[in-house]
């Protein structure tokens, strides 16, 4: 089963009728096809939000003698007891993960001082501590997880920006996006038959070993059959195109030995740039700084720009500066 980690903004139930808001992102649907995982700080944040809500409602009840979403004996029920009831009655099953490596607090401090994601840039205060805590909890969990990739369900733009720098983390806002991004949707007989017709008659679900998001936003499935690997571009479960990955090698650009080889590499790689993995793209960007044979001629700049614009969210601030100087 695929694993999905949830942020507070996807779980908070404003009505206070259950501990987790099931309708916002269809938790019941997630539960059928994935494991639901919640960072401990998210659980704590939910508890604090509900405590404030219940105290406000209780105060209103006492002042106006009107009942809101609390019971008639609301004045006798403490917020802690109400929260305990909600947690006990919760029907959604979930696992809680904790941040154990406290050494990341120093890295968290550095990100806060530099105002890099998941901290917000153009603010006087630093409201991003909880997001940073969630961020490092997810990264630590990723190190212990055997899955090729995990999902994170959030609507926080800055947290999303930080998480998207990691190619094995897929960020979604709801179940509909999860269905579109999930590789498990590619395992049914209908789609496997499409792959057989278009790519290779011998393909089975076990041959689909990975997927990524292309520079135009489509899914790229990686399929391995014996000694061959195919990259298949998919949009809404329709096969757009595919290529044998042996047809191109980004190292021809990265390790270019002279200006002519750089231009030749750009010409040969350009038709395949939509199939590049995030790792290959980062290696290409780093080569700009490391390889003196890669110079900002017009065709090279266009090639870099084409893959940089849609993938800039995976790039560090330092590398962004280097790329943007190269493109000037």
C-alpha cells in the first residue's frame, strides 16, 4: 500500500464533530488504497485547535444558554474530555510518526535565518516552525521507509515548495490528485493492455518500477523488461509517447569535453528532455557551474530554460542563483 502523510490543514474539522475531517480530502477513500500517516506535531496542533474551539463554544453556551455543537451538559465537559472522546470515536485508522533526530534543529535554525522553505520569506516573524518540524519529520520517516516514494497531503504552499525538492516525495492536495499521481492506478488490466499494445507485449504490472512528473506536468512511467528500460508519458491514463531510455544519456552534456560537444549534446538531448528524471535535471544544472565547457550560448540557454522553468521548485536557492545568472 502507498503511504500518505497528512498536514493539519487537510485534517482539521471546523465543526468539531470528529477528530479528523473526513470530507475535505475523502479520508475514507484514502484509507481503502493507502496507509494514513500523521506527524505527531499535527496531532498536537489538532488537539490545540479543538481545545480553543471547545473553550470558545463553552463560553458562548454559558453566556447565551444556547447549544452549539456541544451537548446540553457542555458546561460540565472539559475540552480535554471532549478531545479524548473525539479520538476514541474516530473511525479512520492512522499511524503517528515522531521526529527523533534532534540534530536537525540546527538545520531548521539555518533555514529559518535564511528564510528558506518551509519558512516564509517576506514576513517579519517566523511562523514556519511547525511546518519545518513536519518537514523534518517527513524526511526522517523517508529514511526508514522502504517505499520508493511517499505522498504528502497539504495545501501549504511553502511546505509544498520545500517537499517538492525531494523527487521521492509526491505532494497532493486531495484524493483526486492522489489518484492522478498514484502509480497504483496504472496496475489495472485496462491500462496494462494499453501498455502491451503501445510499448511491449510482455509488459505486466510488475514491470512498472517507478514514475515521475515530466516538465509538462504529465506522468512518466519507468518500465523495465529484462535489460531494457522504457519511459512512457501518460496523461489521464492515456499513453502520449514512449522512448527506450538507452536512446539518450544526459552524461553527454554533463561531462562535455569541449564547446562543440556541448552543442552536440544539446541537439541530441532536446527531443528527450520531457523524459528526464529530477535527479538527471539537478545533475545538468550542477554541471553548469562545474564544467567550464558549458557556456551560455543561445541554444544551451534555451535548453536549460526549458527544463528549469517547470522544475525550479526542486532547486536550492544557491543553485537557482547560478542558473539564473547563466540564463541572463
